[in-house]
C-alpha cells in the first residue's frame, strides 16, 4: 500500500515505505502540483481521491489515487474551506459557510446531487454520518439532519 500526503502549497504526493537493508525509506510513487488540499482531509472511493483545494479560491477535485493524474476540477470559488466525507458512493462536502453539498463519487466530473443550507453560522468541524443521519456542528450548536 501507499501513503498519500499533502501540504497547502506543495501539492499531493504518494509514498510507499520500503526496506533497504536495515533502513526504511519512503519512495515517491507519484506527485502532482496541480492541486493541494486546503484545511481538509481527502477521501478515497474506488481508487479515486476526492478533496478540496485552495486553487481558484476554493475548488473540489478528483485525483486518480494510483498515478496522481487530476481527473477533474470543480467550479471555482466554492468556499474558503470545506470538510469532505463519504458514505457508500456519495460525497458530502460541508463548506465553512453552512452549505452541505451532496455529490456522486464520479471520476468523470463534479456531479452535484443536492445543496442544502444546514447552518447560518460557520461550520468548520467535520460532519459525522451514521446511517441516514448527518450530524453538523456549527459555531454554537450541534444539529441532526436525516437523508433518504
């Protein structure tokens, strides 16, 4: 297996730990500077890494987790930051302005299914999904949303 790391300004890299004699080394498998994750963690579904980049003032993206090729970039100016979670083959992007975007985990393009306003105040915490329930934490409360 490999490990994928990133930094806000240095791009995304995949490393594979390997043993050379008595020493462990990290071999670079691939690297892309076309996107960098920003204030969020990515998720992987079926060899595709989905994340949020500060590129173009906030943009969702998909990368092939096997070779680092950028598969698509979403619309610009989505948010200052966003949390990304997955449930089955759906992505849930919680923007810091209280907007929750549900999208298909597609390798072809950004495919938004629905958009909801889930808070009137900032939402910086990662949402938690349990079955059909989504827990959203904003600056002053924790709310429970249910989805079909």
